[in-house]
C-alpha cells in the first residue's frame, strides 16, 4: 500500500496571504496535502468575520489536529495572538512545527 502524503497546515496572519499562496504551491508541488486558512477576506475596518472569529480559530485548530506538521508564516518575526494560540495548541498536541523565519 502506498505511503500517505504528509499533511501540512499553514498558520499565520492573513496580512501575508501572498506567502500563504506561495507556501501552498511549494508544499503541493512536493506532494503534500496543504490545509490553510478558510478565509482572508477583510474590509476597511479589519476582518468582516469578527463575530465568527472564535469559531474560525477553533476550526483552524481542528486542521492542526489533522496535520502532521504546522508551518508558521511569521514574516519579519510577526506572530499575532491567534497564531500564538495555534502554536501553543500544536505544541500541546506534539505536532512538528516549522517557521518561515527563525
């Protein structure tokens, strides 16, 4: 039976959505299954999903549950509160964590 592909979940601020797209392509071309943010749509006041943010954060943690590895998009060292929470969750659940920048 063939080996199943690795599942990678991308975490980070959607302000770096161009990097999400770049990393999604990179990992996909490496034969990995990539899980990413469900939405990155924003309006002038910030996220139009503020009321749904707690649910979206929990949904992303379920993606972490499915993943073999977490890849953190931390351009210029930036890690926001949601991403920090996701990293803590991944650590607690013994996930492999890799960062775009050290």
